[in-house]
C-alpha cells in the first residue's frame, strides 16, 4: 500500500538533483560505513527551491551497523533536524531503495532496522508536509560527500 507521504519508486527516476517546488525544502541524506563496519557516518543537506544550501549536518556513530540501519538513522536524524529547525514542507530523498520500500510498506520488521523505520513512519504521520522518495545515487552526490567527510569530525557538525 502506498501512502500520500511517499512517492513511488520509478526505475526511470531522474539521475541529477532537481530543485523542489516553491515553498518546499529538499533534504538529501546518505550514510557511509568505515573501519571494517566499526564506525558509520551520515550526511544531510537541505536546499530550498532555488537550490541554495540552507543547512547541513554530518555525524559519526561508533557502532557496528549495517548500511541499511545507517541509512535509516540518517533519515530519522534528518526528520528530527527538520522539526527542530521548523522546516514544515520537506521532501526527503534517499538513495536506499530498500529503506524507501520499507517506509512505503506496512510490513513490520522485528529488528533494529524495523524500529528505525517505525520511528520514521511516526514522524511522517505527525508531520503532514514530510514526504520520502528514492533517488539514484548520482543525484545524491552532495549528501554522499558529506557522509564520507563525517569521519573527519569527532562530533556532529552542523553547517549553513
């Protein structure tokens, strides 16, 4: 079942980053795994309808996570940052097709990933202007670069 909060996964989806409609913010996020899976990092960037950077964040997590769990944490942290920044109409884009499908479905996963997905779903329900969609990796280069750079900062780093 597809909800109004998500976009369908389109195999011919755009390959380059596209500006969001006026009045909305686009948030791209990505995760990276380092040091034999002992450390994960994520990168988040928000841009307005002119394509201008509004806010970014990178952080590392000292834990053995799967790539999928790290991607879900990146989305969850992006949603929390949106709420604390008072961003109300946000389109989230992730290059994790599995994460996007998990959020679209009603399936309950009884593991850490499932808990992260449930938290993301709850934030989507309580924030009517939030939408999640899949994009190809090529359109997510900025967030990917921020995720890779997260290893250079010992604590979360917010920039604008």
